[in-house]
């Protein structure tokens, strides 16, 4: 075991040294991106990648970074945790990237993190909100809020705005994101005097029939249903809930955000809400500028939250490389750690001592099968 550890550390040091030498000899600063371009959560990866590519265009148009151009190499993990780790290792050992962007899904970021930590390559997740992600090591960062904050914001909205004191929870038992968000919501809701009538689980990626859980939930007469999974299940759950005569609002987290949500759930989602990183109709100049630029590049497509998160993560990583004055992993890490009030399109970003981003959160509502901005909540 002792020799295994020594050899592992030696391999990591060699990989880091190789990445440094490759970056120094190249005329391009290469950044890696691991994303779900295909698979169950493909919209997460494709949206983030579009945002990253838009940011890349703007970065290179503004001029050289440390005297070089910037490029991004994207690897598809097919929405599979194990493949996220493999893709990350390829980018480090084969492509010699100086840093990694990704993943969106927390479980896949957790799978990737050890590879970056061992090689001393900074990893910045655009949208993984589970607290465990940045606990994987001091080279692991995120450009988004964490689920403890998101869960609390959701709880305040449900109790204070929707006036719901009795709620049910439906969550994916095999998802770090879903379980964590459920726990943080419950913790905050309890402090506000609310209580769950039922807490039932399903299996992400395999369950498509939620009628049994929803029937049990209906019989307890909750005033709201908290669904902490991703958009693929949330849309189906909404349809099946309405078919069973359940009329109360469904409330979710940022995992709901996808243009596929409304395609799956349709009118059943009217009167529902979810927490998110931004809303396209926010009345802020930075949001308007980003949406206009994204539409211009992608044939009028309206960007979702994963797109703006990818955009901000790319801009933040390059800003850290500039401040570091180097493509060396430890120096980029130190610059990321020192980030304060970085002007992201989705809101100013400050990296705290735990390498998490302090930034605003928004509540998005659904009416007439359209998303609209409801409220904004500041980190404090």
C-alpha cells in the first residue's frame, strides 16, 4: 500500500510537470471541458458547452492572454459518472490542459475531482451544487451556489410566498444532487415551521412511472410537492400528478432548467416553480447583453441557466489565468481562491474559503407554458 501511494504521487507529479511543459511550449492556452453532450442529461452539457464557446469567442476577440490564444477541448462523458472520470484523465494526460471546466451534474463532478486533485490541475464546475464537490480537494472549485443555500431559498419561497406549511417530497435516491437538496430543503423548512407529509424516492434514469408515489402523496393532502430531481423526471412527475388530480404547485431546484422540461411536462407544469441561477427575462444589463449575444451566435436560441453558467465559468477561469500570470496549476488555483466580485453575467462571483461561489439565486415561475422571473435572493 505504501509503495502504491508513492507511485501514485509520483505519477501525479509527472503528469503535472508534463502539462506545465506542454503549455509553456505551445502558442495556445488549452482548457479542458467535461460535459454530458449525449445521454440522459445531454442538455446540461450541450448548453454549458455553447456558453463556453461564446465566452471563448469574446476572450480571443479581446486579444492574447499571456501572449497566447485560448482554446477549449470538450470531452463527452455520455451522462455517466465513470466516463466523466475517464474523460478528465484523458484531457490531463493526453491533451495536457492547464485546467478543467465541468461537470454540471454533481455526481459526475465528484467522480472527476480526484483526477484533477492528484494532478494539481484546477477544476471549476459551472453548475454542480452539491457541497461534496469542493470538499474533494483544494484544487476543486465551483462557479455556482451550493444546495444548502438553494434549499434554504426554496424553503423560504414555499413557506413565505406560497404559504405552504405542509409539503411532500419526491427525490431520486441514487442522485447526490437530489438527496442533498432534499435534506437542505427539509432542514430550512423545519426551522420555518413547515413539515413534510410524505418523503418518497425513485430511481433516476430507470423509473418512468411515479403513480404509486404520487398516489400516496395525494392521500396526505400536501400544499406543495418538492421534486428535487432533474428535468427529465420532473416533467413526467408533473404530468402524472395532474392525471391523478393533484393540483398543488410542484417546486424544484436548478436541475429542472432545460428546454426539454416544458417539452416533457407541457401544461402540467403551469403554476410550478424552481430555483435557478438566472432567468432570461431578468431586467439586468448583464443578462440582456448575454442573451442577445447568445441568440446572435446560436440562431435565436434562448439560453438556459447551464449556458450562462458555462459562459461565466470560462470567463472566470481565463481571468484567473491572467491574474496568475501563468498556466501552472498551483498558481491558477491561488488566483481562483482570491476571486472577489468577479462580474459574471449571472451575477457577481466571490469565491469563499471553501472554494464555493457566493452569488444571487432566482426563483422562476411557469405560466402558460412559459418561464418567467419571479424573485431574486442575495447570498446574505
